[in-house]
């Protein structure tokens, strides 16, 4: 018999939809940019491999890359140094290392609902209990602070936040960030801030939690901004005493992040700006297309996404997200049922606009047909 922690974890609803999809399906469930990494990064990776830079490196990552990340965050905290930075094998591994370093059995961890599918399972693996806190659709998916206060107990250890958000595309306002920091300080909680999409924003910059105190951990990734999801490289920032503790867990998960990939990322950070700007222009155009097309579908409402590359429409007819997603799948379109992201995702779907404009038009036309049929 496997360990009890495995029995408490289900396969993600995102993966279930992929597994049932035909090979020719239009993929609007994709959680990754449909772009290639900057060419300069690709060339640097090939050069690193060919010139023998294929060996173990430091557990916390190459000093040059840690320094490059620290430099990027000094506008938020002037004394950010490479000692604050740990390079990880993806943002997912960073989140897992943080959970194992921070949460003890019996702890409670506040996680967003709707929210990314890993936060709750990571808490359970660490022996803690995830406690969902509501995000309010009418408030552009901001947290309900009064509800947060009512969920705190002596066992509450941390709050997980995610802005820009997967699945909603929401971006927390600067005031909302301040209120969450005040809330965490008042209850002596850690803040675990997943900022994987911080550079994919459309209506002004996202406000980071970095620099808001020694009990803040920021998790990020190179997967999205450099379009290298398959390369599996991310990072986290924490105050040095906490960073040292997280690095112990990180070492026992991974030993060290891959050396050639780190070298490639350094090149991407130095010279990949034009590729990122081009990708952002295209994502903004797709966001506007999706907003326009969804606005033409009766029985559907949505909050305009201000970051990431997701939209989270709500349908106003009887049926479940799985039923609607299954109907779409029958028409050759992959989407994700909203309740895969928590109970408040019921009656929602997540569409990704990391797909061509032609596929977005086709996929949303299918959604319009499904909406008309189900409304009848």
C-alpha cells in the first residue's frame, strides 16, 4: 500500500482534459506560451552542452544567475543580494520546497479559491491542511479580507497568494497587496507569493510582495517570460535565514539545478528583451480578441484578464464545468473546468489564449454554439 499522503491527492482536472483530447483538438487549455525561447538562449544552451558545461553546479544555482535575479528585484528591495535567491527546477519545485520548509503537520495554510492546482496538494504532502479563502469575482477576483480574518486559527501558518492569477488572469492592486501584508503581519503569518506571470501584464505593472518583510517568500519562473516551460527552471527569493532552510529541502529534492539551462537563461535575461516584448504584444492582441469574442456570447460573464494568458468566464445555465468542457471536447476544443481550481470555480471554464488567433476564433465559436445549445 502506498503512503497515505498519495491517497489524499487527485490527478489535476487540467490533466484529465488533456488525456481525453483527440490529437487534432484546438488547445485552449494550454498553460504555457506557444512561442519558442529567445534564439540567444537556444544558442547559449547548445554552446554550453557542446563545450562540456554539463556537470553539477552549486545547490542554490550558479552565482551569475542568482546575481542577475537579485539585480532584477533591487527596485523593490535595494539590498537584495544573491543570498536571497535560490535557482530551482521550475516554479513548481520552488513551491514544493517552500511548503516542505515552512509547513509542519497540523498547520493550516490559507490558499486561494479559485487558485492554482498545486497549492492545496503541496500543503497536504507536508502534513498541513489547506484552507481555501474566497476570491470575489465582483471585486475582480480580489480576496475577501473579512472572510480571511474569520478563517485564521492558532494553527494558521501561511497564506498563499498568486498575482497575476492562474486561472483568473486577475492582478492584485497595490492597495490589495498592502492589505494582505497588513493581515499577515497582524497574524504573524508567512506570505508565499507565486508571481510566475509578473511580467505578462497588460494594464500596468503587477505589484510584487518582495520587500514586504522577512516572512515573505516570492516564487517565480523563467518558463513563462522566456517561453521555456520544458526547460524546467525557476527561482525563489527569501530572507537569508529562511532561504538557507529552503535550500536544504531544495538540495534533497534536486541536488542542483541543471547547469546548461542556467547558462542559457543568463543569456536570455541579458539579450532576450525584444523576444519578450514581441510575445507580450501578441498576448495583448489575443487578450483583446478573446474579450471581444466572449462579449458576443449570451449567458456568459467574465472579468477582463489583466495579466497571465487566461480568461475565466462564468456560464449562466444549468450544468457543471465538466459537462460544458466535455461538450467542447466533443467539438474538438480543449478547455479546463473551473472547479479544477476550487469550489468557487464552479460554473466557470478556464480558457488559455496561448494559442493562435485563428484557433481562438474557432474555439470560441464552438463555445458560442455550445452555449446556445445548453441554454436551450
